[in-house]
């Protein structure tokens, strides 16, 4: 692209437009099918195929097998879904223990919880908490140690996110609250 006589290689351009049948898009991710084909998945929290007391899907991500993880703000949990088998593989309640500011905000029924998520190796999750206060929270089994996230430390391309089938409870293993705006 050329703008005002200057080349702008970093500018985004529209290549194709598609209609997303959602009133509001809360999250998007890429999912690779078993045949290697890429799909764009979008989720919204305005209308859900869940009971009213069980909504607020805020984010989506996929592992290397093409299974999809949905992050739900209220109640705070994630569900790992095998789209090909059309079944829930694992349901995980997300808990922040203690009496600190983040724990109080997380347990407040009207509080802000997860708004985005990243699959981490070892079956851990990194969740972005939006506000009051904003934070990154690493979740995992209560007996686990924080692994953190370093450059290149997310779940590797094509890798299965390791979790056993069934219901789980993950706790906050680490909280990063001093978030700076990205430049």
C-alpha cells in the first residue's frame, strides 16, 4: 500500500468480508481441522445456547487437535469441546483463593472475570481479567506450580492440550497485576 507517497507495509487491508451471525463478537481464534484445513471460530456472549444463568462466553481458543476451549465469565469456568465428536471433553471451574483484591473481585457475582485465554503447556491456562483490577492469571490444578509464559511458551502449534476427561477445579497459580499498555 502507498499512502501520502510513503509505503506502509504494516497497514491492514480488507481481503474478504464475511457475515458473522452474532450481535457481538467476544472472541475469535483459528482452529485447524484434522485434515489440516484452517477455520476461523467466532463466539459472542449476547445470545448463547446456554441457560441465562449460564452464559457470558468471552473467549475461544483451540489446541492442535482442533478441540475448542470456551471461556465463560459467569460462572468462571472453561469447557473443552471436541467439535468432531460434538461433546464436552472437560469442564474446569476457575477459582482465585485468598482474600486479596483479585480474589475478592473474582468472587464478586457482579465482578469482572476472564475476558481472554491462552492454552499453556502442562495443562495450564493464562486468563486475562479485564478490569477492577486488570490482571493476567495463570490457572492450573491446585497441586501444580506456576510455569509462567515466556516468549514462545504457549502451547506449540499442532500440540494437544493435556487434560483428562471430566470435571476439574483449577486455582490461580500466579497473578500478574502490573499490566502496562502495549506500545
